[in-house]
C-alpha cells in the first residue's frame, strides 16, 4: 500500500503501525509516532491499522548540546 512516512511517499506491506516500525527497522526505543496527525501511544501501535494514503510521522529524539 502507498502511505507517507515523514513526508516521503513509500510502498509498504505492513498492516499496522507496529509492523511498519519493524519493516522500516526502527528499534523499540524512545520514539514518538503519529498517524494522520494524531499521536499514537507505544502500547497502541501494534493494534493501529494502516490504510492507503495514511500519513505517518516517526520522531526520534536527538541528543546534543
């Protein structure tokens, strides 16, 4: 299916947000996710379905100083 991840169009096979994170090789660390501009908690990712045209944001914290 075609979705957008962080503004980029992608073709993915994942049926859920949790599966998408695994497909894109994000570890289970500290990340934040949103689906169609709605925050998705870590505990809800595996049961949050994706559909054609969805917009996913994946935010990874960065350290610096």
